C-alpha cells in the first residue's frame, strides 16, 4: 500500500515557466511493438506483416500512431510536469510514418502557463533519423495539485 508513504510528485503550476524544454529519444524495437500490439489486441497487418505492408504506399510496416501517443503521454507523466499530472486535451498530427527500428527524437516545450485555469500548454515535435517531422502536437496539461498531509486517523477502520 502507498498510504502514508512519501511519493515524488511532478512540478506544480507555480514552478513551471514558459520556454521550459524536454528532449527524449526513443528507439522503436520489435519487443516494444509486439508488447504494445499484444496488450491492445491490435492485429492490423500494416503494423506487423511485411508482405502486406510492402503493397501499401508505406512499403514496410509502420509504428501505430497510438503507440507514439503513448510515448508522449508517458513523458508528460514522468518528466514534464511529471507524476500526478493529467492531460486534459491533445491534438496530435502524424505527417510522416515511423518505421520499425526508427530512432525518434521528441522535443517538448511549455508554451503557456495559465495560473487561472491551473493548466500548462505543451507543444511536442518529433523527428526521425533523417530529421523529418513525424509528430507535431499540442497538449493541455493539469500539473499535480498540492497534496495535503494525511493524518494517522484517516483510515482507522481499515
């Protein structure tokens, strides 16, 4: 149980500033794709079958867009603002496909800090090894809220 234990939380809205940046590099490996596709029960042949994908405009299997979105949401949860944050809105475009074994460089930048609504706007831009844009997007994020301490009698009956 986590009750009563110290948890490391992300940065609160008052600690964030416009212009903050985070870079993240992800190499897309077979194990990651197979795990993701297995967890989501997604058998789209465009993602895993070379013979099918070779007959499409992509010419080879591509990485699911939602898997790239997962990398983005994970970066928000882990780093910017970090644990305790929540994505309220996202608009993400995928102008070019990402292929298996690609290395994708993500750049996140805080573009707005709204103290009234207690949200931050974060832009994301990702490129592949050829420096082609593969992801662009904007996210509205609620950073973690200030936590009140729990007293020792909060769960007396348990």
